[in-house]
């Protein structure tokens, strides 16, 4: 969940962001586009990110149910540590509740963002992408290819963090296949309409 992402970002450190060549990546992604195309690209990136996160959460709900059936909805710290030995991905599904002193199974609710005063979730993002694909197929393909490049930049950064030992294999594998980039990465790449990505 968000706490884990925050922890991973903290452990990776700002140096990881600083050492990556965002200037080159930004030029490849946004170079040569008109402002209207940049704005649309920002919307496509945001929509694809929301869709990917939610598709991933649907899968996680299934795995969370399996773990809950096997270990229960809550675990005492010692039971959690013991279970973790056999189920390395347990840490992605249980969160420690300081009030109860127990690890509790996550809910993996739909991920939504507030954009221009509106709540945007999975359905709205899918509708936006489908609508653009139908009304502007050539522009959509061109910009979607650039959005893919942005997510490749994040995946490459994730790989570098893994290879340098800043994150573990579990974290790397967990985030590798999601079209997801932390807000800090997006803000490094997107300056023209960064308000789409509030912290």
C-alpha cells in the first residue's frame, strides 16, 4: 500500500532520483509536442496509471483473500514474522495497526484521484482512454507510445534501485509489471501540468 511505497521511496533516497537522467527521458517523452498534445499526454499517463493500479489491486484482492483464508484477517507480530518465512509477499498484504498491535489484511480499495475538482477512478479512466482511441486514433497511438516510454523510464529506475541494493527482489518484482510511477518520479518528468499529480 501507500505506506510501503513511501518506505521504499525513503529507502531508495532522493539520490536515486537525482542520479537518473530525467532531462534526456523528458525530452524523449515530451519533445516536439504542441502544448495541447502535452496536456493530452498528461491525461493519458494519468489514466493509464489509474487503470494499471486498479487492475493490480483487483489481482491483489484475490491474493489477500487467499492469505486471509489461510492466516486470518489479523496476525500477532510473532505469528506474522513466522508466516513471513514461508510467504515472502505477506508484507504487501498485511499492515501493522499501532492501535491494536496486530498486522491486519489490507482492503485494496479502488484507487482514485481528484483531477480538476472531479474524482477519477477506474471506469472514468477507461472511458477516457477508449474515447480518445476512437476519436483521435493516430494522435492517441503516438501519445500512448510516449506514455509507454514514461513507464519504461520508471521500470528502468526500479531496476537500477534493485541492482544497487536499495530495494529488495520482493519490492522489485511487486512493482515491476505495474504501469505505476510514484508522484515524485512523475513530477520530475511532467512539469507542464504537474497539478494532475498532487502529492
